[in-house]
């Protein structure tokens, strides 16, 4: 089956839903199955954590350098500065992820409002 196999308004939504489910839930089921069998300090789990962190960092970097939507109109320096300030806020304010996100968003929104 392909994306263009059925010519109906609902088919793209069903195709994406099934494709997304198959792509993510297979790994979730495998993680649940192997979760008790793998030590948290094992080399395999350290590698998996490192790869997951690298993928998230790559997506964030891509969104900062090549934005879409309303962020296209902002300066690259503002986007990088907001991300850096959010990281610094995260580090200095008890390593709370929400604090870092809110700090970065506030700086980005203020910068967008000023310019």
C-alpha cells in the first residue's frame, strides 16, 4: 500500500496514523520486553541514551538554524541566544526542564516583540 493507493479524504490520515503507530509502538513494546533484562549501566543502554540525546539535539538545532512559520522572521542570533539562555536557566535554577523552556520562550517572545 502507498500513500496514494486510495483516493479518499480520510486515507492520508489513516495512513499516517497506522505508519506512526507501527514505527513507534514496535520499539515501545521491545523496550517494555527488554526493560527488566538490561542493566541501567550496560553499554547498550548507554549507547541508546546517547543516540536518543543526539537525535533530540539535532532536531532542536535544525529548528533553530532552519526555522519555519513565525520563527522565519526572527534573527538567528535571537534564536541562538534564547536557546542558550534557556540552557543557562536550566543549569542554574535546579535543573528543571520547564524552567529552561519557559526562559527560552520568554526571551524569544520578547525579542520578537521588540523587533
